C-alpha cells in the first residue's frame, strides 16, 4: 500500500502542483504565530516543549482520521489509500522542487535576473548577491530535497500518513519562525532555535539516508570521501550538520558523473538529476521492503 501511495503522490506532484496552491498550507500561519509567541517567553527547553506540543496538536486530526479509517477498512482499501495519497501529496512541498528548478533555469536562459533571484531566494531561504552562484544553487537543491521530499517519504514509510504530516508541519513551523524572526519588532526570535531543533531531529535520519542515496546514484568514491571529510570537522548545530552533509555529499556525487558546462543552470539541472535518481533508489528499496512484507 505504501508503495502505491508514494507512486500516486509523486505522480500528482508533477501533474497538479502548478494548478493547486493547497500545499503551501498558509492557513497554519496564525496557529504557528500563536505557538511561537508563547514559546518566546520561555527558556530553550520550555520553548521546545511548547512547540513540540503545538506540532502534536496539529498532527492529531490526521492521526484520528487514520485510526478511524484503519478500524473501518483494511489498510489497503480505497478510502484509506486515497486519504494517505492526499496527505503525502500535500506534504510533498510546499512547492514542487523540480518545477522550481525548471523555472530558475528558464529565467536564466531568457536573462530574467529578477525571476531567477526570486526562485533562488526561495530555494536557499536567504538572499544571495547573484542568482548565478553555482555552489549556492547546488546546495539549496540538495537541502530542499530533504525538507520537501526525502523527509516526507521516510516518515511516511515509518509512521504512515501521520508521520508525513508531522514532518511537513515541523518544516512549516521552522519556515514560519525563520520568516517572523526577520521582521522588524519580531517577538519570536528566541523560538527560532527551538523550531529548528525539532525539525532537525526529524530530518536527521532522512538526511543521512539521502546522502547515502546520492552516493549510490552518483560518484560513490567522491561522495564517500566527502562524507568522511565532514566527520573530522568541528561539530555544528544539528540543522547545520544535516544541511552541510546533504549539500557536501550531493555536490561530491556529481563529480565527473554528469558532464555539463560549469554554469548555474547546468549545476541546477545536474543536482536535480541526482535527486531524482536518488528518489528512484528510495522507491526501489520501498518496493523490495513491500515484497518482503516490511512495508505494507
């Protein structure tokens, strides 16, 4: 069932993502603002507990519906399958990564610097001096692949729809906290580390499995050597460690594997190719798990 849901959701993502804005889930913003305001008044441990509780409350409806459907129907019946596919589709976002890469490359091709800068800012979640920064665009794609795709797939396989929803809501909370922290007179800057820490914990395993996938999908020797080189470096925050790992290993996996001109558009397309090949590896593993009864 999980394999079918993943295939359906990924197909929907490519076919319907431009027509639907539902995956941005902006109606969560007032709820997040309320939770972040409460967390701001507390010490780091208390802020983390408040935000974790807020995530559990946001996840409760999906858990309740899942339990009702499981009690009413067997897990592979159509109602449960349709519900799971809808949840995973909503969680694979907030926007389709492949479509954003296409938009970025198209903007560069026609010389629309403003459009390229806008997409680059969305991908990297920060503003760069030039939208043609090759390293920055590669790193952003690998980091966003964890946030938008691999984290959702991993937690869906582990916990079903509620796992995918929990990961997506944690990422939305992190993004909202980061946005609010940049505003003048922001009240939730102290809550940002708590939101980032919660999401980083959920992303820790998917990031490492994604890095392994990049190594298998690209140049394994270069990727493995880059991974080993990271071990010797000084420890960073958990979020920075996750992002640095997937960015470094992903870029290394491209070495000598996809021959293209050294420009930002080619770098973006090559990085996306590695992401899609890694996704194929993941789906193949889920298929094998399904055959042996480890993922139903």
